[in-house]
C-alpha cells in the first residue's frame, strides 16, 4: 500500500527533477549520480527509459559523443523542455506552498 | 564483459528493431560506466559475480526492455469505466436470455429432466458470457485505438447534470422494516392460508370448484405425487409461518435472508417434483376415459413446467438482488 502510494507520489517529482537537472548536459550515468548526490536516488531501469520518453515528447535533445574513449549519449533540455519546466516549476511551487499551509495545521 | 554482452543480447530480444541498436548502445555505455566506477572504487577489475550483481540490480532483461516500449493499454483509463459499465449491463442480459432459451427448451422437451436443464444452463452459459465479453472488449479496444489517434470526435467527459435521474423520495422497502400493522396483516393472512390448505383436502370443491364434477365424470383419482407435494407444502408453510413470526423479533431479522433462501429452494423443489411427474390423475375405475386422462396429464405437466420456470426465474432474480448488494459486487461499482 505505502509502496504504491510512494511510487505515485515520486513519479511526477522525478520528471521535474530530471528536467531541472538537465538544464546542464548529462549522460545517463552522470545524471543518475548527480540526482543521487542531491538525495534523489533513481533506479537505472527507471531513469534511462524515462530519458527516452522525455526525448520522444520533445522535452529533451540528445547526441552521441565520444568522451574518455567511450561513446556516450548526452541529454539536455530542449527549448520546449525549458518552457514546460518553467510551467511545471510554477505548478510545483503552488502545490508546495499549499501543502506547507495544510501541513502547518498538523504541527 | 561477456556477461554484459549476454545481458544486452537478452534485453535486445524484446526491443523493437528500429530502436534496438540505439537503446542497446546507450545501455552498454551506461552499464560500462557503472562497472568502471565500481572497479575504480575497488582498485581492481570486477569478477563474474560482481558484474552479475550490477546486472541483477539493473533488472530482469524482459522488464528492462518493456520499460523502453511505448506505454500501451488495450483500454485506457478514460474509456475503461464505460467498458466496465457496459460489461455490467450486458452480461446479466446474456444470462437472462440464455435462461429464457433454456427454459423454453425445458418446457417443450418432455425428455429433459430438471437436473439436466439446470446443468445444461450452468455449463452452457460460459461460452455465451465469454463471447459477449470478448466482443465488448474488442469494440472498446477499437474505440480506444481510434480515440488515441484522434479519429473519434466527442468528449467522453461531456455530460449534462440536468439529465441526472430524479431524487428517490421513498426509501427502498428492503431497507426499512415494515410497520407493525403490515406485519400483523401478513401473519393473519398467512394463518388463514395455512388453515385453508389444511382444510381443503377434505373439501376439494374449495380448490377445484365445479371442476370436481368434471373430474367425477372422468372417473379419475389423484396420483400419488400429490401426497408428496402436500407434505412438502405443509413443511413450506410451517417455515413461512416461522418467518412471519420472526419479523417481530428484531434480533432474528438477520436470519431472514437464509430462511428466505431455504423456503425458495423448498418451493422450487416442490414445483420441480410436480413438473417432473407425468401422472397427476389415475383411472378410478374401469369406465375411465384413458385417452382424455392422458391429455389432461400432458396439459397439467406443461403447465407445471411453465410454473417451474417462473419460480426458478424468481429465485434467480432474488439471488441477483441479494448478490448486487453484497460486498464483492459493491466493490465492482464505480
């Protein structure tokens, strides 16, 4: 029960976090590490397909490039992605503010 | 790295051809990064078991591949409630028409016993239900497919509040106990009916009217089936009398559904007994018209078969009404 609710709660937040993190260019592995360093660990099997989906939706762009003698796929927020991220952040801030007000009564 | 390539090959089996190479290349790159980082941490190359642990954590090949596929559903969340509603409306209708068809067959066929008819109905209903469910699923899958491609006009959430059904002002009779007067009238009526049933075997005119004289002219007597039926009827009436008395005891009202089911079953059994019998009237003496008796027996049998079907249908309806309010069925509601 808790696990499924937690998963539901995290799903939207993860998209927001990934989009925000990809304002700077990353490839899959470093993106995952960067998110984990910020305290938001994501499984590889969740993150990598999510990157593909966001790219298909036009929110990310990607390119293959060689780095440290290895071909890597680098992702970055697209123009559309930037606009969507701004809207999502506004929404997130609104929700966050409301939740703080609601939860304040419980303290 | 042989294990990594085997893993990627296993994932690739489930990926679509057009994106397979690209996805595998990206997966390889990310997994090799992870392996490199681990090797750097340990200061030595990873052994087979350590690579296996990393791959195991990454996920089962089929599951990993499935996450790369576009999200698909046969019937999506917008259409699904309408699909469920249609199933809930149509499947009972399928059951009803199957029952009607079976009942007609049972009435017209003199060779089929009640048990055969019931078993035939219980077994024969499943293919019809499966076909109906499959057709409805196919229709809704098509609607979903069309809707997702934007080829279906109209908004599924469009509705008019003014068209909502009027508010029910009277509580359902099943929800509130009947008034004391009604219960008393019901009990008195039942006692009168019981007394009549006990009295009538010695006064057949009060059940058959002038038909008694016709029976006398036929020189017939009642068959043995009536004696068995009469005993069952008395048992049934005693049970019903107990029920009529129990409604005055609030604590005993919870037994009522069970008592009702028992009396319903007994009623069906009694009617089944009559419907299965073929001889209701037997010659009383040597002057009896055997042909006419056979015709009467046949007609009475046909009538009882029809009544049996009605009684069984009533019981099925009662069962359905009861099941509809049961917890598992309510959980299906949305």
